[in-house]
C-alpha cells in the first residue's frame, strides 16, 4: 500500500531531521528503496535513484523505503532543508 503524499512527506522529513552529523553511515537497502541527496549549491533535494547494493551513505543522502519514483519526484520540492545546511555558516550568514 502506498502512503499518500502528506504521510510520505512527514515520514521523509523525519528521516531528514536525523541528518545532523557528518560522516558515512551504513543502512540496509531494500528492494523498493530510493535515495535523495541534498545539493548545497542548489539548496534543494535531488533524486539520486535506486541505490542497488550500496550500503554506505553520506551525511547529505537519505535512503527512503517503499516509495514509488513518481511519488518521490512529485513531493521532493516539498521536503525540509537538510539540517546540516540549515544551520551552516553559509546558510546563516553568507547567502
């Protein structure tokens, strides 16, 4: 069962809110996983695709389970800003 857009945005934003530390982390990739990456230069989330066998992710990447590509592309611009960018020096003073 696919969650509606509002539920999915809330779930993904919860994952995003946990991205407060730099460094590589390991996560288990499921068959229907998708990955998004935060772009500091564009200040937005970019759809990165299906991570296949990748198990290591950087601080600016979020692994999302059980979402259709079409739904992700429809909601990606409604997601919260990556906390690492939101509280960075550049975001607060240089932009």
